[in-house]
C-alpha cells in the first residue's frame, strides 16, 4: 500500500488508531468510555435444579464422547455432543429444543434400524465453523445435533431413554421459571424500567446494573440490547419478556437486511428491548442504546468485540455498559472465567479496556472454541486447560499487546490546532469557482436547461427550464430572491 501511494504521489503515511483514541478538533474523545462487567452465577447455590441438569447432561456427553474415541469414528459426533453443552450455556429452552430434535431423529432411526446403523457426515474443523456466517453455523449445528454414536437398536433405546430424562428435567425448570439467568434478567428489567414485582428478587446482574446506574442515572428507562447466539433462546426470551409486560423486537440471521433495518427503527422509536443474534451487526446502527446484556458468551472471541461495537460506535453520546452472564460452576464457565479474569488483569496493566479490540491477538496460538470443546467433553483435565490460559502479564507482554494495537507506530501527541486549520482550508477549497460552476452546469443540464460557452470565456444561459420557472413563480420565492429572467446572456462564477 505504501509503495502504491508513493507511485501515485499520494500521502504514503498511515496511522492506525483504536477508536478509543480518536478525538475531535477540540481534543475531546469521540468515543465515551465503556464499562464491561462479567457477572458470575453460581448454579449450585442459586439454582440446584439447574446444576443437577448440567451434571446429568455432562455425564451423557462425556459417556457418548468416550464411545466415539473407543470406536474411532468421530464423524463430527463429538462436536454434536458439545453443541448440547453450548445450548445449555445459552438457555435451558435452547437445550430442550436440541434434545427434542435429537430424540425425534433417534426414534426415526430406531423405526427403520437394522442390526447396524451407519450415519455419515463430513468432518469440519471447529475453528472454521466459528468463522462461518450465523445462518450457516445454525444449519450445521442442527444437522450435527442429531448425530449419534449408537450402532444398533439396543444402544439407540438406551440413548433415547437418557435423552427422555434430560428432556423431563429441562421442562421442569422451564415450567417453573427456575433458570437463574432468566430470573436475573427479569429482576434487572423490572429495576431498569422502575417497575415493581414482589416475586422478583435482587440478583447478581440486577445488582451490577444498579451499581452502574447509580454512577450514571441517565441509563434508567433507556433501551436495552440483549445478545444471544441461539435462535431458540432468542424466541424464548422474546416470549418471556413480552409476558412480563415489556415491548420487544428481535433481529436474527433469518431476516433480510430491509427487515433488520425496519426492526432497528421499531427499537429506536417504540420497543424497550431488542433481543438479537450476531446478525444485528450487519448494516444496523444501535448507538441510541447504551445498555447491553450478553445472555450467553460467543465461543469466537472476535464476536464479543463485534457485539460491543453495535452500541459503542460513532454517534454514541452516553457511556456504554456491557454485562456478561456466565455460570461459573460449569467446566466451560470456568474457562470463560479464567479468560475474562486475565483480560481484567491486562486491562488494569494498560489502563484501558482496549483488550477487547485485540482479543484474538491475546489468544494467539490458542483456540478458544477448542479449549471450550475440550472442557465440555472432558477430553483434557480442567487444570490442564486452565493452565493454557495462565500466561504472565508482565512489561514485555503489555508491550506486545500495545504493539498489536498500533500504539508503537504513532506519537501520542497530535497538533489539533493545525489539523483544525487544515480542515477549514479543505472546506474553503470545496467552494472555489470551478467546483461551483461544475456543479451548477451538471444540475442545470439535468433539469433541462440550455447553456452555451461564449468566446470571452463566460457562459450564456439561453433558457430556464419549466420546473425551475414554476418554483420561481411562488410568492415566497419572489420575496426572497426576486423575479427571474427568461435568459441570462452573460454569466460567470469567478
């Protein structure tokens, strides 16, 4: 790029800036601070029935995963099993829907099963899956979640019985609204919009949001953006939040761009809550909202920053608050907890939250999705997995992070006065006579007018188009600009 610029006699100098560094001509920050808070939920303490479901699900996943290893026929079944853990991390409802689809597929297999059952699926790299579009990822996951390691009728019956038990546990939690995240969300929304509900306790997320609002009272009664990875969770939250009496709108990967833009308008002007999947990041501007709740955490670290970028962007005039919800007493939750603690450590050392902008560089040489898969399937010990995230945050490491941010490429000092003068001159240059004349000639010709060049270098306007004459006949126009002539034989813009 530099060589090409020199060749074209352009400015060959480039300065990379993180948006948190950008300032206007007065030296004021263009982007107000953002505050990221992770709220760790304890299933064992706050929702024992959920912890029981998680333990049952883990036992099923690990048992089936070990069968995959013994039989040596991966066929993406390992990823199919881990997808169930991922669904649980999103919501009990998302898990239930996956289990129901899995059960139906296995029952269909059982009806037509011979002594041996073969299921085929092309193997795909986990990290490649995380880089796919939302719709592509959903399709693959729905295809994988019905794959089974069972190879005969007896194994199928045993697996169906186990899934039945998991389905019953899930339904019980959903019917009684026993999901800790859901109760926490309900408590938070009631507090945010100044509504009372005696059945809603003060929970972890509500406390975190309440503390933030004490410092920034303008956030109360504002818009709330809730992110989730799962389409099932999105539909579940939409129904629940409507039942609680809040106006909602959704954006997901199954919607066309024009539908998303329409939903954006409804959220801005009517709805209080937007429930969205990653698709809200495509062509949508949500900077009128400054409160975001991550109902689940994406397994691709880059998507976490992209989510934040939906509201922490140019035009946002309030400080941004982001709240992550993580169940800390699950194997996957402990991986997230260690990663986010490490980010806090780096953030403290740097004095800013820019760590989210270089999350992929911080994870360099590691695959977050693979770490989570290893944790969910018990493929490696948790201690071994967490050790991968135990790197030393010293001066050398912070220096490397800053280098990745581009801070070593540019001075911290910028002469804003000089830049302001340059900007003023640029505006003046836009109004030089040649530009004004060129614009007029193009517009006048397009509206049907006739212009001819004179020998003395001036121009002659031979006729005024009807549409312009019609505007000029208006009394207000005449009082402001006078009466126009039929023709102007001698005109200059100089």
